[in-house]
């Protein structure tokens, strides 16, 4: 069945409609692929019975001519989305046994469009991390290998590491993730997949386990830009249950793809040219610039002067919001409960036993910066710097339509590297985090290989709610890059 | 050092995390390094800058003030670690 696994989402959709194979056959091929790639640890929970039942229902709708946009397409869903009756863990011990009684808006939209749930994908605990090594359920292995050291387990990036790895390993046709500081675009770059984080408010956050509510946004992983635009079209839209979801029409994203980039102005921010930038990243960026210029785009130098303050701003705002959001895990309403003689002791014991080290670190930082006497100095200051970062982008949009940058400062690293120093780990998101602070859409596109044979990605950033231009430029970049390499440990 | 073990203990109490004493020292130095790193924000001129309150421009929607959901207590307590009937149960708080 490996030929079925080779199909892109749009090709598989065409095959299903033309009755070349059934949804059940496609799902069986992916369930077999999941078995074959189990060692990567991409899934926390597999749902084969549900997948078969959903695929059989898809076959009926395909026969009846009532197929949806994702009819019969087998997907992985980050285990941060609440799925009715299916274990939802956020990769945390503290949510032991939690089976939501409701379905997140984004996942219910996917099922309405006919998609099939293969399972819940692994992630960093509460989406806090850039390597998928903070999961209570163990790290995910990247299906890509360093050709000079193929046995060394590499990270898929994070926090949506499982969602990225299963697409790269072909144990899901596409997947859903969330992006708070780069958690879709960074793992996409490290696994040679396309990762889309839409504008804040484009997709409903209802039913997604909250990390940092002003930064979180759902998005997707796919093999191609076209597949991503199909996924995004199914996920997006206003939801009365999320007051921050935008009440604006969802355009036909696919219609934008074939417009090309002739006359489009591509901004190149000089502040992203870090002194410490690795040569292969710098070279890749230059190739991206040359490709888009050759395709008819106009290249414009721009400035985003507050870029260097984005990560420190993020590491005040995100932990502050997380410490508030995670207050609900107290052993009373769901998940783990540890014993305690008093109510307070029960809370504190549960939260010590249930949260991992990185989550505790961030809850403590967040509590500290919000505590009496420090609020103005840290949190309020960070919210003001955030305003300035957003202004940088607003100013840039008068000169350009889309911005091109590297997606990550390096290719995938070892599962056991970079663990000692939290700040070193935080620097993985240096190119992605500005987008979250300014609420913009971004996409990471596989654009080349480093000398070790590992994938590298380029990032495009768009204006708020202008995913169409972003995808249009993304398609041109994908066409020019012609990335055809595949992961060694794929099914 | 802005964050010492005393501060860690105080913040851990505020966050209701029963941090053992032998974790306080290492966390104090980690948190101190993070706080020292974010201090660089003081370089940024933010006089007359409004703190961001909403990341995208949107008008808050109004809806009629009426109950639109609920009436299923068994679902609400379905995941509770120790429910009693339709109630959450916790260690006794009143003697």
C-alpha cells in the first residue's frame, strides 16, 4: 500500500472521488503505517476503531455524492485539542485519564468536512517546549536522520512535534497543531513539512487546552502548500464560543495558489540577519530571495527594529498567561489528584506531582512577574514592548506584502542536546515568535537540506487575515525550492 | 541575585506547587537567569506607548444575556477524581 502513502492530500481526495480506492483502504494503509513507525512515539493515543468507523462513514458519503472537503482523509490531531470521549492529555501527567465530554470547534469542523481521526499526537507538556522532550509520554523521534550519524535520535521540534513527525513519517496524511511561539513553524522546518499558523482569530480556540491565550492559534501540517490551504479552509471560521475568533468570511484559500508572485513585494528584515547565523541558514535565505526574485517578485529591504526584544517579551507574557490558565489544574475537577491533609495541601501536592519541570518553571516565572510589586516592571512593560513589535510590522506593510525569513536558526538537534540551559532552548523560536506577538499569519516551507542531510525551512509572514497572499507566495517558494527529499524512517 | 530560595518558596506557595526544599536552589538560579535575561526590555523606550490589550483589531461582540448551555451535571463531573453524586468533593475545609 506504499503507493497510497505517497499521495498528497489533494491527490488522495481526487482518488477517493474517482473511486480508485476507498476511504477504508486509505485509512487501513495509514493504520499500518502507524504500526510500522510506532518507535518514533508520534502518537500518545491511537484510535484505530474510530478511524475505521469514520472511514466507513466517509465511503457512504462518497457513494452518496455528499463528500466534504476532507472526506476520508486520515489525520493526526495534537493532543491539546479536546476530543469527545477520547483521552486528551496535553502530554501532562496532571490530565491523567481525562476524556472530554465535548469536541473542540476546530476538530469538530474537521469531522464535519469528512476527515478521519487516526489518533492524538505527542507534544511538549502543555505545548511548552521547542523539542517535544518535555512530554510526560516521552520524546518524539524525528523520522529524519543525520547521514553522518544515522542512529542518533533527533528531535522533531516542538511543541507540535508529534503532529510534525507523523506527517513526515507518513503515518498521517496531514495533522493539526497549535502555534504559541513557533510550535507549528519550527517543527515543520525540522521535519521537512509545510506548517501553517494562521492569523490570531482565524480559527476558534474553543476546546483547545489553553497555554497563553493571547498567543495561541490552531494551524496545520501537510506535505504541500495546497494541502495546507485545504486543511486551513476546513478549520477556519467564526465561532460564537470564542470571543476572540474573527467574524469575517473564510476565503477560498486554494484559489490564491496559482496567482504567482509577479509584482509582489517581499520584505527582507535586516534584524533577522543575526551575527551568529549559521552559514547554511544564511545561504538558504539568500537562495529563497533569489528564487522569489526570479519568479517576478520585488525584493525590498525592511527594518523591524524591536526584533531582538521579542523573545524576552514572549518569556514574560507567555508564562504569565500560562500561570493563570494552568490554575485550573488543582485535582478537583479532572485528572490527577494527590493526597493532602488540607485542601491547600491537596492542590499543592497535585500540582507538584502532576506538572513536569518545564511547566513548573514557567508557572513560577509567570506567578513571579504577575505578583504584587513586579506587575508593572515586567508584565506591563512587556505588553508595551509588544505594542512596539506590532508597530514594526504595521510600518513594514507600507513597503511590502509578505516577509521572508529563515524559519529556525538550525536543523534538528539531538534528543539529548541543549537540555541544560532553558534560554538556549528558547532561542529556537527566535525567528517565529514575533509573528505570535503581532498576531500575524506565518508559514514554514521545506526549502533545502543541510550538509548532514537534514531539512531546513524558510518562513513567510503575512498581513493579518491575508493568508491568501501568504499562501500565494508560499506556493511560489515551494515550486522554486522543488523539495523532494523524504525522511529515512518513514513508513 | 534577584531571585533567591526565599523568593522561590514564596512564589511556589502562591502558585500552589509543593516544591521540595532540595529543588529550590536550582530553580532559584534558573529563574534568576531567565529574569536577568528579560531585564533587557528596560532598554526599550515605552514612554507614551499603550500596553497591548488585543492582538488583532476587532470589536467585541454582544449577545443576549441568556443561558445557552448546561443542564448536564453528570457530564460536568464525569472526569472528577472523587465525585459524590453530582458534586465535586474535596478534603474538608471547615472544622
